[in-house]
C-alpha cells in the first residue's frame, strides 16, 4: 500500500469512527432518557441498584467478543450507568481518604467515578457518615490476599445497622514514589503498615538499610514524601500524579496477585442478582462440637462457604465470633433453610447483607 492509499484508508477509518461516535451519542442519550424515566417510576428513593447493575454488566461481558477486554467493557458501562444515575441524584460515597488511597480507587471502580466523594480519616468515620445519612454509601477494606482481614471493619460490622450491598476486588499494585530521580538517594520510606508488610521482601532486597515508617494512609505517605528530599512513599500511581512525585519503581509488592477486597455499605438491602454472596456473623455456644454444629446446616442444604474468619468477641476472654461468607442470597430457598437451622444452634447470629459477587 503506497502513501496515497494509506492516507485514503486513514481518512475512511476516521470518517467511519466519526459516524459511529454520532450513533453512540444518540444511543447513550436514549439510554439516559430511559434510565431517568425508570427513576421517576420508582417510589422507594433508592437510586443505586447493585443487583441490576451486576446483571447488566454480566450480560455485556458474556456478549463481548473483543477486542476490548471484559474489564474495559465493564469500566465503560459503569461510567455510563454512573452518569445516568446522576440525572436522578448525585450519590455521595464515603471512603478512607485522602484522595490517592486504594479505597478511593475501589470506590471509583464500583461507582464508575465519584461525583460527590467524602474523604474520611478513619474506617469508623466511613461507617458514621453512612449511618447518619451524610453519605449514601461507604467503601471500606475488609481483607487483603497477603495480610488477611482488616479487624476494625469486622468489629464495626458487628455493631452497625448498615447492610453490605456490594463487594469490590481491587488488584493492588504498589510503587515507590519520591521527589528524587535516583533510588540510591532514598533514606526513608513512608507507607501504611499493611503496604509496608505487602512490600517487605522487596524493601529488604532493594532498600535494606532504609528507615521504614508507617502512617495512616498511603496518600499521607505520598504527602510526607514531598516534604523531604531523602523521603519516599509506597503508594499508587494516582498518588504520584496528585502529589507530583516521580515513580522510582513500579509493582514493588511481593505478591503480583496482591488483591484487596472492599465492602460497600448502605442503609438498604439488595435484591437477588442471580450470582450473590451472603455475609453472616455468629457465635457458637460454649459446648463441645458447637462450631461443627453451626456449620453442618450449610453442608446439609448444599450451601457453599467461601470464607470463615474468627475474631475475639470483646465480651469475654477467649470467646470468639465467626464471620462467614456463603454463596447465594439470603432469600434463596437453600440459604433460608440453612440459616434457620443455624439460628437454632447459634448463641448469636446476624445477617450482614446479601450482594452481587464482585465483578472484574
């Protein structure tokens, strides 16, 4: 193909893209009109429907034949749905701030971008913001694939009236950020304690003699790294952009599959989506075989358990509560039957919520 033919082909492709963009704009506008019409027909005031959005995204990823990845398709349509929701109401979402944290990244992923972000200084504050109605939803970390459960989130779930209405799985990639351009000039590294633990071996190998200091968030670490020439932070690429830092090393986490799971909190329940998870917390009676008796109903009613986590009850010494995730919605017949049996055997049982299984 000669240069003239290439130019003609280039113009033809661009003309076709322009025509497609015009069609896409019309289709997206029509979708927004329908979404707004649906909103006017609802009488419960709930704008965000995790179960409906999960159904839409699952269907579209199943239909997707490429070349866009499933993750790309999900991101595009989450953004479209987010902007359609905004025609009804601007949703406020609380998360563990400041800007530049992985909690913000998780919230953006779930909601397709945040139009009214509420930055909180602690996990406790995220819960309070949603409980008092200052925020419509809250996003909190609950476990990391490397470092395990986030104890404060589990403790607060025991006490709150809020429901879990969604979950987010976020691939966590850490980066070494600094004002410096040479890693040899780094004498101190700031980061959240969990991030330091997730990068422990890399730090031992690459910066063995550098002082490490834990701070309240990775974004705070990035801020501190701007104040001293010899300081660095382990944080996200977004933090590098926000604070004007250089990326000295990428993906410094020890486990390349490092993932953090977040929960979405709300004041309302979520209907069945077709692929759901239910979270429970329970205590066993103080008698032999009590824990086995609690879990047997799951096997008897063919309900799969995906997580079992114990925490001190804070009521008596050596007494524990058990956090359990199971497959299915609490309205599913098998789950209903299993929970009824567990209720008879547990000294305490609380359903924390049913919600769609995390998408890509």
